[in-house]
């Protein structure tokens, strides 16, 4: 359906996709905020790696990746466009393998890394 049709706003694609996009977008911003504030900006020599906590980081190693993938999936559903599916597929192909490598790195780097954290999908994977 075209954007000029009001029924489009009542379609399941819009009703599911748009809120999914919005929630994931803000979740990604929150995750980036947590990561950005891991180091003390007042200390120029603060280069130590740290474990992020809070938000989705309490559930997954790659909270930013999860948020980005869910935002693109929501956008693909919302727009019902080949471009949306393409962007989601390319993002998934890029971020999903990287998520496993990053999770493995954190586990090796920190002995106290939370054992219950999943790689990218809360409670599942």
C-alpha cells in the first residue's frame, strides 16, 4: 500500500515494525551512551578496557548490535521494501559473526565477565 492510504497505518507491518524500530533505535542510543562513558573523560590516560553494565548489557555482550539489528528489522517490516530487507540482511551478515568474536574476546580478557550474558539475543543466543 502507498503512503497516501490511511489503512497503511493500521496494517500489522506498521503496527509491529514502527514501534520495533523506535524502541530499538532508542535502545541503541542508550547502549552507545553506556559504552561512551566507560572511560573517564577527565583522565587523558584512561585507556583501560572495561565491562559495560546496565540496559541490555545486563543480558548480552553486544547490546548495540542487537539494537541496530532490531531497528533495521523493524524498518524492513514497517516499510515493506526490498531496500529495507537488503539493509537488514547486510547488517546481519556483518554484525552477527562479529558479535561472537567480541563475546569471545570479553570472556578471554576478563576473568570476572558475567557468565550468564548471551552473545547478541537476550535469553537465547
